[in-house]
C-alpha cells in the first residue's frame, strides 16, 4: 500500500490459493481474524480444484461443469463465512500451469488489493504441483506489481510481507512453523467455513486436529504456562523473506 493511502485505507490481506478449499483449511483463521478487525481480505482462487480435489463428485458421476459450479459455490460460501472477497481465475487444475498471462492477471489483483500482507502456498510440495505453481506466480506477481514500468493498470504496491501457510504434508514440503497464529477467538468461524466444503468433508476433522496441535505448540512458546489447562487453536506459517523491524519482539 502506498504511503499516501495508508492513513485512510483499512489494512489489506491478499490470499493466493491454488484450489477452492485451500484458503479455508490453511488460512481460514488468519482470514477471519483480519476480517473481524475490519480489514479487507481478497482471495485470488486460481482454480476450483475440479479435477484433483473433487473425487467424491467424480465418483457420483457428475460432469465437469457441474463440479466446477459446485466447488465455486462452496468457495463463495466459505469466503462469505470468513468475511472475505474471492476472485476466481478458473485456470484449470491438475495441472495448474504457470503462464505469463496468469501471472499478469495476478499483478492486476495485487495492484487492486494493495496488500499489506500476502498469504500463499510454500514453494515445495511433492504431492501436489498445483500448490508450488500458485506460490511461484504469487511471488512473481508481487515483484512485478512493484515495478513502475510494468504495463498493468493501478498503482504500484510496496513490498508486503509474505507468509506461507501450512501444507497438508509439512514434513515433506520443507515447512517449518516459524509463526504460530492464535485463532482461538475465530475458530468457530473457521470451522463454519470448513463445513461449507462438503466435497472435502473428510478433511474437516483433520484440520480441526491440526489446529489443536498447533495451539499446544503456541502455548508452549508463549510463556510460563506449562501444565496449565487451555484450549488454544492456531495456524502455522513460514516466512520466505526477512522480517523488517525496528524492535526485536
């Protein structure tokens, strides 16, 4: 966000996600927290996850366009529950292919959203190539959106910090939980958004259990509370760029 606009504009978060469900499982708490503070959250959803993440619908014999419509509806409902806006690219999944055209469209979203924070996938995922593809375009578009000479509409952006949200198989993706975000106050909102994703109901309990485990880790790193009962829910993030600060905290 430019300095001139910073004093008059609410903070802005941009989430770049490969599939319709990714932003809910991995960053729903961060999205809900930002929205609860009156911040603007924009989700750039590159695909509906129609081919690779809709197995139940395929087994039921549904055609492609019906599946895409179903997944879009689920994502719209989940985004609304979290308090975010969602922009669909319909770029096609399995595979999601990195292209200059898609990256250029993302530049436009960056300049429109003027994000203070960017959330996206890690750059490594041996189980799902769509996730690194989305991350690569998210990072490339972030740099291009800063360039005065890049031919895209809108004001250039600053250098918003990027947070990689936790992948499904963190140990295999080189993911380290460098940032633990307390989402306890918005957990029920995230759970409600998760339950909008009927096509992936098998993941509801998995990501609930993950939030509990990350909550335990958060409390373990938050002060003298060993042995005290608590119910903390959390999400984990990793930073690809250095933190810039005037004070160590």
